[in-house]
């Protein structure tokens, strides 16, 4: 996604990006690239709405394809103990 102009409306941004559920790795990478590009500056209200939508789509894809499950308390404690040399 190319940097957006502050005059673009939410509809303009939707037409430009055409967000939809992410089904492939290529679509996932495209959405990540768009979100990363939007993180580098001030966003308009319309850009913020698109950003939030893209983040939801990315999170949904990651949950389905890269789910790590719920952490177990013992594993969390062991990780913290290792991190702090306890």
C-alpha cells in the first residue's frame, strides 16, 4: 500500500486497499506491509479506521495459522526464571 494522503476518505482507502479476509501467505504479507507503512506517522481518522481493520484481519489470520495456544503457568514461570537467572 502506498502512503496515503490526508485528504483521502475511508471509502477512498477501502477502494485503494480492498481489504478482505486473509487466506494466503501473500495476502498476509501484503497486509503486514500496509500496516507497517502506516505505523511510521500520524494517521488521519480514515487511516486509523483502515489500520484497525487490517490489524484485525492480520490477527485473525495469525490465530488460524500461527496459533501458539494458551500459555501454561508453569511454562511461563520457567521462562521468567530463565530470563532473570533465578
